[in-house]
C-alpha cells in the first residue's frame, strides 16, 4: 500500500482528507487549468511532449556567492514501474502512479470532488472558502492558485514566450500552446458520450452537451435571456451595461470582448499570426483562417433549406437566400 502522505506539507496547506468515502466525481476544472504551479508544470510538460514548439529556456536561480557556482545534477531516483517516468521525490511518483491506477484518495467534504494529490484539494477548497491568497502587486487582482496569478501577471508584462513551430503564433502560457497545437494535429480528445461529436477543448464539449440536455441555467435578470454558457451570459450583460473594459493603448478603441481587442491590435502591429499550412496565406484573425481553409477542404457547412445550395461562408448563403425571397 502506497503511503500517500510521505511528502511533508506545510500546516497552512493542509486540507481535509476522506480516504474512506467512495463517492466519486470528476477532476475539478479549476485545478485542471491552474492549481499549484509545480504540479501544473509536471502535467503540462507531459501534455506537450513531442509537440513541435519552442519553449523558453529553463534558468536556474542561484544566490550570488563570492566563489564559483557549482551546478548539481538532477537525481531522478524514483522510477515508475509501468512507464519511463521518474521523479526526484517519492510523493511526486505517488501522484504520477495514480494516473495508472485511477486512485483518488483525497476528497472534498463539501461537494465530493476527488483528486490524486493533496495540493489540488487544497486549491479546490478555496472555491468553497473564497480564499484567494495570491495577490497581484500591480493591481487588485487575487487568485486561489499561484498558476492563475502567474498567467495574470503576463497581462502586465505583455510577455509571450511560447511560440508555435508550425505557424509562428505566439502566446503567453503553455496550456494555450497545447490547445493551439491541436489545430495543426487535428487532435480532439474530448468525446461526447451521446453522439460522435469531439472537441479539442473541454469547454467546447461542455457547451455541446447542453444541446442534448436542453439545459440553460444562466439567465439575465434584466430581460430574461437564458443560455447554457456562463461566458455567453457575461457577453450578453454588456449590452445592458454598455461596458467596454478592453481598451486599446494606442488609440481610443474599446470593446466588450477581449477577442475583438486582440484583432484590433493587429491593425497597429501588422501582425498576422495565423497561417495556412497548405498555401502560406496569413491572416490576423483565426475565423478568417477557418474560412480560408474551406477552399482547400471543400467544406460548405451553410445549407439552403429550400434547395441543394451550400456555401463555405454564411454571408454567401444570406445572399443566395434573396433569390428565394
């Protein structure tokens, strides 16, 4: 029996553990995207293994001394007997082994969420307590996980150290690079259990599932508009408030959506990060690349319901429909 508590955890990081309860639930979305930074780096390095990408070099941080700095070698003495994974600490090996066994001994007493490592449970519990111990020193932002704070800080620095080796698109964090690479590989790991739909991102699968359930739990208190997605409700509410929080720092343009601001900024920089792998066409917008690719694939998703006409773009279908009216 593995000793899941062999790693010492600071007292203020301890969380309640219920190893005997058999209630199960899926991994918490917050820990899937953030969580403790060291766990995130372990997971993401496996997730991006083999990806044609460029990562920033890892630099060791050492205190300045009067004498020469001696760099030690990494001793990965703890080996997994089911794959070629190795770790410097036994507790990291135990966490990894749970991927093979499916064991999730740490459970939240509030909602039944289970996880394989204690640090994920600690971060998860902050959803219930509202605790956000990681504070931004440049604004009033705070976060439950250090990884979330690190991603936020990039907004202040503008740093985009991760680059796609296929098309040159740059981004600020490794998780975004992993998702982006699926456009090139065609990988769609998230599968619908009720039809043949699959998605490159979990959030897209979650949205798709509402088509099967018909569930629209998010409602606007102003006009009664309902939707299956929290993000859609947030976007909708800006119609009532007139809020345009995303501002261009080079002109007076502002918008309600960050994606619109990103597109606008390319007008100033001239950057065209999206490139067609077939013919080299470049564009500033992902949607434009999607439409362009249909020239190569022949896909025409917009169908006329009165004849057999189909089009690659909605605008072309709209024009066609005037023939029927």
